[in-house]
C-alpha cells in the first residue's frame, strides 16, 4: 500500500480526525505560550545591556524557547498541509492509547492538578522545574490536562482546553490565599490584623465590655468579617479563613450571577465564563463588599419586571451607601447598563425609553447617600470623618510609568482590559448600524464616568499601587463585554445585525491576561518564626502587667487584635488612635483629630504605647508610598518621639513598646 493510500485510510478514521484537530490546536497554543515567554524575556532584557539596549546574556538564556518554538512551527505547518504520515501515525497512537485509559484519564488529570498546585505553592522550587519559566510550566501542564480530558471522548479539544484552564486559573487564586490562613499570632501585613479589630467593633460590648464607635472606613466589609464573632473565642486563624472564604466565595457567587444574567447554553461555556470573570475580578482586586452590590443587581435584573428590579437595586444601593463614597452610583448604573443592553429603543420616544434608567440611577444615588447619612449618625463617629477622602491630596504621577509604581495605573488598566475592548470593537465593526446611537453613547458615558472616578481615586494618597480603585469600571467593562460576546445586546435594527461568534483567538487572549496576573500574584508560604512571636508577646504582656497593676493606660496603635482575641490580657481598650484610622486622618489632614492626638501625647496620657517600628527618614517619590511615609512621619512619628521613648523593640515581630519621657 502506498503512503498516499495509507494517509487516505488514516484520514477516514474519526479518531485520527480528532487527533489531527487536537494536535493542531495543542501545538498552536504551545507555540503561543513559547512566543509569550520569549516576548516577556525580551522585555525583561531591555534597558540593562549594551546590545541595542538589550542584555545579550539574557537573550541567549532564552535559547530553549527559540528551539522549541521552531520545532512547534514545523510540526504545525506539516500537520496543516497533511504531508507527514509519521506525525499523523504518531498522533493516532498517542491519542488512541490515552482513549483506552478511560476513567484513568480523570485520575491523571487530578494528579496533574495536584502537581501544579504543589509546584506553584512551593515557589517554583520543585526539582527540574525551578529554572523553567512559570508561565511555560503552567501552560503546558494545562495542555497536558486538556489532552487527558479530550481523550475521554466526553469533550472536544476546545472544550477540554477551556475547562482545564478555567480550573487551573481559579486554582491559582485558591493557592494565592492559602498562606493567609495562618496561626501566626501577629500581623501578616501592614493592616492585616486591623481588619479583625474593626470587625470586632460590631460586638464591642461583648468583647471589650463597653460600646465603641463603629468603623467609618469600609463598614460593610467589616460587617461581613464580623460573622465569626457571633461565636465567642474563635481563634485568629478562623477569622483569617473566613476572610479567605469571603474573597473566594463572594467572587465565585458574583461569577455565577453573571452566568445567570448572560445565560450561555453549554455547561463548559458556563464554567469558562464563570472562571474568566472570577480571575478578571482579582486583577483589581474587586473587593467582596462591592461584589455584593454586583450580585444583587445581576441576579435581580429583569427588564420585564422593572418594579421588582427597582426594589433590589434600592437594597443594593443601601449597601453601597455604607461601603464607599465612590460606590454610591454603582447599583443604579449597573441596572441602567443592563437595561440599555437588553432593551432596544426602536420606535419608543426619548422619554418612553430613558425614563426608567434615568430614574433608577438617580434613585440609587439618593438612597446610597441617605444610607451613609444614617450610618454616620448611628456609628458614633464625627460626621466629618466620612468625607476624609475628599480632603486627601492627589498625585497624578501614579497614573503613569514611574520608578515607584512601575507601569502606572493607566498602563495596568489597559493591559487588564484591552482584550475586552478588542472584542467590543470587533463586534461593532460591522454591526454598529444595528444600534441606536444614544444607546451606544449611554454605555460609553457610563464607562468613561466610572473610569474617570477610578483614576481620580487612584491618584489619592494611599492608593495607586494596583487597580482596586478602578473596581467598578472593571466590573462594568466585563459585564458589558460578556453581554455583547454572548449576543445579549439587543439590536434596534435587526436587518443590520449579522450573526456573531466570538473568534477563538480572542477567547484565548481574554484568558491569558488574567492568568498572567494570577501567576504573578501567587507567592510561596512565608517562613514565620511563631515561637519568637509568642516569646515577644509574653515579654510585652509582662511590661503591660507592671503598668496596669498601678492603674496605667496602654494604647495599642498597632497589633490591637491582641486585645480582640485575648492574646494580651488585663488591658482596657482605648478606642482612639488605631493605626489605620490614624493614618487616614493624617492623609486627609484632619487637624482637630490630630491635635487631640498630639495633646494626649504631650500630656503623657498613655503609660505605654504599642506601635510598629518607627521610620525616621523622609522619602522621595522614587520610593513606593513615599508620600504616605512622610505624612506618617510628620503627624505620628515625630510627635510621638517628642514625648515618648522606646522601652523595648521587637524587630522580628514588627513591634515596639514606648514609654513617656519623664526627665
């Protein structure tokens, strides 16, 4: 039999057809992964060498990826032209061999998933993998998993790839949060344990024996974090676990809410959409207390039941009102966006069409404002502290590339969202005449408004190091693009609306960016000296006991959670001057508050002060959070050291004890 006849016989086999499709798809994606690694390597080599600005050694270190890319390109060309009987036979053997494994493929897929999770959590330190680019490892473990799922014959290769990378992408964020569930008794970050203290204020009488004002910063976040305090004496690690569950669980519910609103038909597409939105939100990140607003609106919106929808928009607005000022309009604007997307204008006049979204947006904002007003009244705080963000200075340089913040907010925003703009542009290119121009303008205005608000807040002191202040904008871009990609944007002129399917290369691109964000976000479990921390806490307790037995007062500026969880005992809570709130007042220049603090320091009101170690140097804008450091130095460190001196310092535990200067 001739080679030509053998090729024809092989091509009649369904298995071989699936094999050829699989090899082309998998080889193409593998080639794309290698090219991405090469491009990132070239970017990393620029600016640190003499070869036209590139480092020659770093470029040379990429040689394995050059060779692999060349080999993959050859295989892809040969398989496309169907001129290599050897490749087809090889694929046939491999694919049929995997197909015979049946359910074992799922076991192997699970084993690969565990390997990937272990590899990532270990910080890339597994043997033979520690020197390979993590994006390359992630991509090819994903391709191997997809090949196993495809070989079960339950999924096509494209389906298996989407399912695998969806699972792996979400797994990355689970791995990211694993180190947060720690039994370490001190703070894992600058303000990490302060969150549990502010959550505890909703149960202040039970925990501290007296009522205290509630938090004026992110009240709904702390309300959600307060749930474990319903059960007394739960340890710190349980509260850390609860916060992780909030991050992952609420974001997942938000993803499922989008799936419900978009209504894709196939289960694997639903999984892909949910996984993509899940990963996309963490690019901000989008905080879980904002996600509550998004969930309520996405689950309740129905343009056929506008009265019911308005009730739920009102509930979401009440929640937004006691969350953050820049979230006041989010519920109404999201409902208006969904309305504009799903309800065509057609023959309706201006008022008939626009009265519901306009009224909903205004109604939502008013309810949010009233909600904050009521909360401010019952919280026990001075009303002016709720407007602290309006008094904070702005630093426009944080929007652009700079030495302290790398690419800048605008570049990060473009990187995170440009695949979505490509999808929207691709869709509208031949279909723009199908939609009333006012609807398109309304969507554009909503997005530009949220973008402008987010950029302004990102310039505020205390922000600018990630995209979390652009959270509402990110959500609206994602929701709008998903509705468009799945043909939920109802045309006004159907005769101009051509059939639409999102091109597969764009789907791949949409997944790549959030996955790269996730890969960069995950870090290995840090090595913390638990015993040293407990020893330091015991020494601090001994110092406190000497003071409190004589009726002295102890102020915890830092590590106030030690009182919350009875790690330090015998101390009456002093509500004022906790670090996070004190920093907010310093950044906003709240003179009455700061003057009270300075007077208390001068009067030696506190017999001991527990603080973080003190930085005594001013910083230039080339340092990250330099302005924040300088504000803290001027308003806290210097006044503190004028009246207090260090008594004991515990550098490894990030803690210092100060006593009044008496001589």
